[in-house]
């Protein structure tokens, strides 16, 4: 065991889709933090396993974890600040799939019976202050 290098590895965060996971990885690597994705291939091939596997995990060395977490939190806060609830003006919003839409239930049922032939679910922004759900177009989202 004389020359072995034992570095503790931690799960920094988990994502439900590969796009968000890759964005996080790219931001961290741009900041000089070595990281990688665990379970990416499994969940990209079979997304229905996301909850069972626990999502696509961003893995970092223990000594980099706090800096990496701070970077991801900063990005999350910047993204939240860019979206304003049209009903109450709050920035306490998040993009979610909404179970209230009949198409999302149809997608879940279709996926159950047909496997990988899923229909995309409808994504909305949810305001945690007033409960309002709303969509934002790309043009609205890019306006400063």
C-alpha cells in the first residue's frame, strides 16, 4: 500500500436529466474543479430509472466539494433572479413538470406501457410564494 493515493469522492448534486448535469459539470470544470458524472449512460438510455438510481450524480473530490457547492449555488441564485413571477413579482420560482396537465399524465401512462417511447412532459415555472404556475418564452427569459 506504500504508493496508493486514497482520495475521498463525494456526490455533489444529482440531476434528473443529462443537460443540467452537463451544464453543472462544464461550469465546475471551467472553474478548475475536476469532476465527472455517475450514472449518466444508464439514465440517458433509460430515463424511467431516474428515481430508482437517484439521478445523474456530479462527483467531486472531498477537498473540492465546498468550493464546487458554492459555485453551483451561485449559478442557481443567478438563474432564480432571472425569472420573476408575473402574479406576485417573487424570484422564488423553479422550473418543474406540472402534474396538473393532462398531457403529463398521458406521458406517464404511455411511458409505462411503451417503455422508452415517452412523450415530453410540459414544464412550467412554479412560484413558491404564491403558488402560481406560468410559462416563460425564450425571448422573455433572455430580456434583462
